[in-house]
C-alpha cells in the first residue's frame, strides 16, 4: 500500500459534484499518529435549512428560480424532505481488480458485517480499486468525505482520507470510484487486518462508521 498520496475525489455521476459546496474539495491519503486525534479544521457554517423550504422561497421570481436550478443541479423532489438533515445511505462496496471478477458487498446499515471472520480477502501484490454506491435523500450533503484506518496485530499500518464531493437528493444512487491501490506482498504482510472507516460531511455528521476485518492471502479465495 502507498504510504503517502494526495488526490482529488472523482465521481462517475457528475451531477453530484459542485452543488452548494461550502468548502473547497481537498483529499489526501497519509499515515497519521491517531485518527481520532487528527481532525480537519472546519469552517463555521450557518444553520441548515430544509431544502424544500429553500426551493419554496421566492418561487415566483423566474430569474431566481433559474439561478437556484443552475446552482443545485438536478434535484428529485420526491427525495426532498421537510427536515434540514441530509440522509446518506451507503449501499454497496465493490472491489475491482484486473485479476478477478468484481466483489460486490452489501454494506450493513449499522456498519457491522454479520459474517464471521474476514469480510473479504485480497491477494498479496495485487492491484485493486474500491467503489462505493450510495443514495442521498432529504437534503443536499456538502463535503462528504471518506476516511479509512487499518490495523494489524494492534498496530496502525495504513490510513487514508478522500473527498467524495457534494451531492443533491435523487432516487438514483451515486457511484464513487476510489484511486487504484496495491496490496503489499511477502509472508510478513499476510494475515488478518481490522478496519474502521467513516463517511462524514462538512457539518461533521457521521453517516456511517464501518468496522470490519479483511485478510491478505497468497491468492484470492
């Protein structure tokens, strides 16, 4: 795995990018001493307002209505709620590798896979890409970002952060493709790893904390 890397997050659905962003998109991947101690400095944001209320304001003003449509992008009114909090549901984690078929894993709502043992297995020395599929409802989610910390035998061995972007409510799921990575190789890196990953937005709301284990083996299962 790479020790240090900086990159901007990209989404396969361009409609989810650049709408009402309240913070410059920035993503990075780097080892940290303690993931719980390192917190990004956040802007002081104003109170959130229900999206339906925002859309109803000055609805008879044609120029303002067009400006809001241009700013918000495509908003599915069926997915807009009366409350201000956005709802983000992570549906699937797909692991893509040129060495095998895609592994599509359903992400449990509580972030705790029910299967005993490793949630999945990676082959040592292999290239892979993580792909997240998720839905956004009720309101716009601003600055959704992903963090991931990995331990082996109690020692932190890997950490990364990546900005996914800002997304409007819609019935169709969004898909975000992470950057390609490689697993290390060698007898010493084989074994079981524990993971804590989070999806947090600009308002510091955690939409999912996913805790699981995975294995690195000599070959794919």
